């Protein structure tokens, strides 16, 4: 090996530099994989698996926004149906969370004893459970007996 001036580079110096470069790249790769594992493990600990449902209620959420300047302005109001539910975390405690109705799916299984909820989520880092529900949960599947979810069909008026 030769440097820019054409001088011979001693053999141990070249290998020491190469080894140092390889070690630095390995340390950076390990640090990156540990960070992503920490992120995945928290989401996995929180959301993975089937969780027992304790209580579930429908709520209507109204969002309003408006802006005015002198006598001119605008106002908008939007109503959304949401589901609030208490679900058992993997550590044995219960959390109360809310999801929009369009993120809820229902599976009927008459062989279960306790209704459960299972989440499908995108990876990402959030420490607060409701933040995960708002930004990372794609949908949730509620598994219950047919008797827990009776049919209620209201046809629109013609």
C-alpha cells in the first residue's frame, strides 16, 4: 500500500485502520438494530396478541372549527362515531382506549368464553397508548359470541 506521496504504508497501520473502520460500521449497525428492536418490543408488549375486553361503549365525537375576521368567517362541524373500550394489557392491567368505528372489525366465534380484541398496527414509536390508537393502529378485530353482538338492521326510509 502507498500513500498520496508514493511512500510505502506499513502493513500493520493499514490493517489497523481497516479493522477500526469495520468495527465502527458494526457498532453503528448494532446501535440502529437495537433502537428498532426497542421500538418494536414496546409495541409488541403493548399491542400484540389477543386482549380480553371488559367494557365497550359507543360515543359520538364532535369536532368543530371556525375562523372569523370582523364580520366574515366560516364554521364547520363534523360528527364521528367512536368506540371506547377497556382492554387487558399483557401486564395484567386494563387500559381504556378509543378508536373510530371504521377501524373496528367483528369476528363471531361462539366457542370463546370472553370477548377479545386484537390489533393490527404500523411500526412506529409512541409511548402513550392512546397515541398508538390514534396514529399507529390500522384496525382492531373484536372476537365475540353471536349473543354479545345482536343483529340490528335499520333500513333507511324511502
